[in-house]
C-alpha cells in the first residue's frame, strides 16, 4: 500500500512538473527553431548583399559564418532563459571565454584583418609577381590568414598577412608594361658615338621593344674603368625577362663583332725610377 502511495506521489509530481513547464519547453523550442530560421535568413540576406557589393567570396563566407554563429548563440541563450536557466552567468562565461580566445589568437586576428584588407583593396591577385615581406614570387593563393608565393626556382613561401601589410608591397604585374634598366660599358678608347649608335640599333631591331614611351640610351657615367651607357627600353610585362637576357647576349656579340671593348675593373700602375 505504501508502494502504491509513493508511486501515486511520483506520478503526481511528474504531472505537476509537466503541467508547469510544458509551456516553457514549448516556447523554448519555438524560440530555438524560429530563431535558427531567422539566423539562416539573416545570413542568406547578408551573403547576397556582400555579393552585390562584389566582396571577395572568402571574406563574405567568413563574415557570414561569424554572423550566423553569433545569432545562433543568442538564440540558444534565449531558449535556455525560457527554461529558467540563469543566462546571466552563462553569458558571462561565454564573454570570458571569447576574451581569452581573442587574446590567445591576437596574432591570428591581426593576420585576418590584414587578409580582409588585401582581398578587399586588391593590392595584388593570383598570378601577380610581387615582392612582399622581404620575399619575391608569383602569388599562388590569397587566404584569409596568409598568402602563398611560388618563387622562380619553384619554392613555396607562406607569409602571414600581417607581415605583408606592415611592410612595402611591390607589385611587378600591376601595369601592362615595364621598363628595363640596363647598363653597358665600353672602353675609354672606343668611339662613344658609334657605341651609342650600335646600342640604338640593337634595341630598335627587337620587335618586343615598345616605341611609346621611347627607349632611352644615354651616357650615364664616366666610371673608373669604362664609359657606362644607361639603356632603358619599355616592354610588355610578359616579355621582361626574355628581352633582358636576349639584349644582354646580343650586346656582347655585337660589341665583339664591332671591336668595342667591355672593360673589367683594372688599374694602371706607373713605376717611377728614382736615381740613388
């Protein structure tokens, strides 16, 4: 009889609990599912807006994920509050955890901010040859935290975006044309007018050299062992290295054929005989 009495009491407690909290549970679930739907709708709307603003997909995806995570966190806290959970202490714990994570990831967050700037302001893009953070190479990928370069000898360099933003960025591929800066020297005994005429012919005979702007060929320096000519033709950026190598080789061959000397550093020593 006592057992039946206890059972009846337990069932009564359960029924009372369900009666009191069934509405709370219902509203908590309602808040969660509606809130989750609203969070997805908000994220979708934000994604379309960023797309219309031509924001990079990587940045847009990252921003949408952050917004969705924050919105879902707010919905969960609201649902737990409807169940009677003390959400103030829970919010304090989440805030403290967020602060700790932020401090631990301070360097990563600065790289993230730098990555957003690189992608949004388009300092460079995939395929550009750049010099950043003391390294040179072709941009293979721009990630939200780092940038990947491939060097001419096929090495891969991964550079944190924070290091890139904090220093000068040199983009060799931004403009369609580039200027070749070359210096060729001849001997002091050579006729510099003939040397200049030969250099002009070598430059103008190459179809890859652009005539606008006009190439510059001029005496630049009377050096210790040579008369140096500054040779500065303009070329398309894709012809830069090939033309540089070809012009250097052709100058040597044509100088040899014309009898012009390409002097190397030397000193004249004069010996004076002193009679005893």
